[in-house]
């Protein structure tokens, strides 16, 4: 299993880090078998798995439940779990309690925490307590309500230099890596060159130290609309709906199950005594 120092070495060697979300046992198994370097149990699970229209309703117990399933599927992969909405703003104590609970009950190796300056001291407190922390700047979905939706962030010089400062503060506070979401590609490159910890981009261009995408977006699985930064690498919806459609047709027409192929038989002598 790779560790936080391995990710740092990968950045130094210019070797890209491939990160993917996963929310359950089969997804985690697929991710690990494909050679994903790091799995994120994202609170995006609220939207892509649970069908909420934002990440706000996701709870610490939801994150634990899904991380446990991911752990069982990817025993040899570094797992980062999101700290959900409102678990790390009220106080540092609450953030420590939530992160401690997630790590002890689910086996996550690290937590991810959205935000800039306002969470820097929390990142420091978590790191000091032994919790590896991944930062998350740019588009932060938990605050989409305040940002006015899911839009490209830090497009002005002023906002960009603020983001660079925040990335430096996250590094200084002890974060082992940061996610940059939905920002101009030039800024993704700039941040990756100005800080020493790995920068994992999602919609942040090709020059970050790695990429992360949502499992369901990568394989087209139950998602209605995907952002511009997503590339469709497979089409599970197409395969699955064709298969399920055939299943329904064959059940109704009696083609499935086939008497020879899919059924079990009782010996003739047993049958005779059954019928007396
Ligand atoms: O929840 C999530 O999936 C995320 C990534 C998209 C970075 O936070
Ligand atoms: Na998230």
C-alpha cells in the first residue's frame, strides 16, 4: 500500500497520481485491481449513490458505513474519507471527534476537509493528533449554496492569488496533499509548482500532480449530467440497461430460466416416492 510519503515521492519524480472515488465493495475492488493509487470515499456519495441533490445531507455515519465497505474491497489501497458538511466548522474539538470516529470505526487512512483559511487551524490540530489531512480548494461542493452553484472558481487574478496563499497555508498547517476543483488550468499548474505537497486536480487541468474523478462519472453509471471536466471512459448504464431489459423480456416470455442450464434436478426415485 502506498503511503503519504510515497505520494510525495511521486510528485518529486513527476509520476502522476491516479485517484478515484469509490463507495462500496465492488467499486473498491475494481479501483484497486485497475491500479488506482489512492481511493477517495467522497461525500459525493450523497448525490451519486444516495440520490440527494447535494452533499449537505451526508452524515459521519454515512461516511463510516461506505468506507467500511470500500476497505473490504481494497485492502491494499490508501483510503481518504471526506469529513461531511458541518462536522469541522463548529469547533476544532468537533472536527477531531468526527475524524477520530471515522478513522477508528471505518479504517480510513486519512480525511479530506473542504476550505481555505477558515480550516487551516483545524488541519493543524488534526495533523498534530495523528490524522493525515487532504485539503480541498477551488469549488467546494459543501458550500455550493453560498458560491451560487457549481461554477468555475478563481478566474480573476485576485481570487487566484488568494487561492495560492490558501494552498500554501494548507501545506504549512500539515496537509499531506490538496485537491483543487474546477479552476482555470493555468492556476492548477501554478499551485502545483508553488507548493511541495501533491496537488490532485479535478477540472484543474493537466499540470497538477494527479487527477481525481467520481467513479460514476468515469464509467457512466446513473449520472444525469456530468461537468465539462469529466471524460467518459466506459458506459455501464448502456450495458446494464440492455441486460436488464433482456432479463425482463425473457422472464415474461418464459425463455429464462432454461430447464437444462439454470435449474436443479431431483433423482427419479426420489420423485416417485414424493408422489407416492
Ligand atoms: O466527494 C467527492 O467526490 C470529492 C471529489 C470530487 C474531489 O470531494
Ligand atoms: Na467531497
